[in-house]
């Protein structure tokens, strides 16, 4: 595992099994503002808390060493996740798993998904919740899946062209997907190795988990 962080937000909290499955990677734990409550609930003291701290209880903040708290002035141009990502990149983290950034406010979820594209070139990101995981593909990806596992492909913003898939029930061969025109929702793995190539555009790959355990193994990416 390379230099990796778990960033926890204030959305729907992960289950304890999901949280500790990821904690087993010995990653740096970073809370984006109100994500501190989730981390403390599981008995973990985070390495860092970042945000404007408007969603943090003072009693919780007192449990964290002051040198590990980074307050960023509130503004209307960035979310707590973006503030945390900037700090994460600044300290040299190469990859991060995002927890607690789905559910809750839909506008925040949309913005958070957009950040996968904005910071794609600076840090490898995946977003995980109790239902599945997603990451952005701009070139190619190869990962292990279980036979029958649901896998959805969705353009992040604009049309995605030149998509080639292997190992899916409904294959794509140099084809395009576009929001509101054609989607790749609810495809299905028919092989244990799935490969996806993208010619042009930002493609979200969403893998639906069959159980509480067993995140997918991505290759050759660093997760």
C-alpha cells in the first residue's frame, strides 16, 4: 500500500466493518470537519481534522491534539472535502479513500463527485460507502470482481467516447455514453477480471458490493 489516507466526511457514516476493513491498511486518518464524530464513535483518534469546524462539537475537538487541527476559513467556493483534499495533497499523500461523502444533502454529493474529476491528476481517489465504491477512469482500469456483481458506468459530466469493456455481460466496443442519452447502469461481471478502457472523457465506475465485506482489488492502480 503506497502513501494513503482515509478521509472521513459528515455524510452517511460507513458501517463499523467497512471502516475497520479500511483501517487495516494503516492509512493516515483525516477528518473533513464533522467527519470527526464518526471517527471518534469508532474509538479512533484521527491524525488530522481539516475544515471551518462549523460541524464539530467543541467537546470532540478537545480530544484532538491542537497541532492536528487545521481550521480553514469558511467560504462559498469549496466544501469540507475540498479543503481536506488540498491539505492531503499538500502533505504528499498519493491516494485517498473517501468515506462519509454520500447520503445527506444531494448538492454536496454532486459537488463531491465533481471533485473526483478536478483532483484526478493530483491524487488517486475512490469513494466508498456501505453500498459500493466508485472511482473515475480517464484511460484504463483493471480490477477483480465477483461473478454476477453489478457494475455501472456513468459519464461524470460530458460525453465519454471510445469505451471498451471486457468481462461484462453487456460489452462496449469503442462506444460512447452520455448523460440523458445512453447510460451503462447495472451491467454485470461475467468474469473475475474486468477491464475498462476510455478513449476520451471522465467515466465513473461504480461497483455494487454484494456483502458488507470485501472491497475490490484494483489493478494496476495503487488501491
